[in-house]
C-alpha cells in the first residue's frame, strides 16, 4: 500500500475529502518522523513499535569494482510488530 491508498481509506472511513485526509495523514507521518529524528521510541498499541538504533561502522564492497568501501556509523529504524498483526505460520 502506498500513501495515497492510506489517504483514500481514511477519507472513506471518516467521510471527509481526500484533501483533508491527506492533511491529516501528512500530520501524523511528520509527527512520527520528527519523533524518530529525536531518537524517541514510538509505540502504537495493537500495531507495533518503532525504535531508532545505532548502526555500527563497517566495511562494504563496491559491486562493480570489488573495492572495499568504509561505511560510517549511523542510525537506523527498526520495527517490531505488535501481537495483533504478527503473522503465524
């Protein structure tokens, strides 16, 4: 699903226009992005948890030349699904 799909579903469920729905979806996504930039843990009950974790530095390879390339340390976002959306086998 892409963002426009979410906008359409919110508009249909709430009985509002897609323009108003897009504003609401953008506001939620921007709030999530801002919280992640600050390194905050985001917990959405029944959905899951987003956590910003540090990523170690390392050595990668250029696939064309095979040369080693240093990868600097950074941060990455991890998602752990909630019990209600976990898939069972």
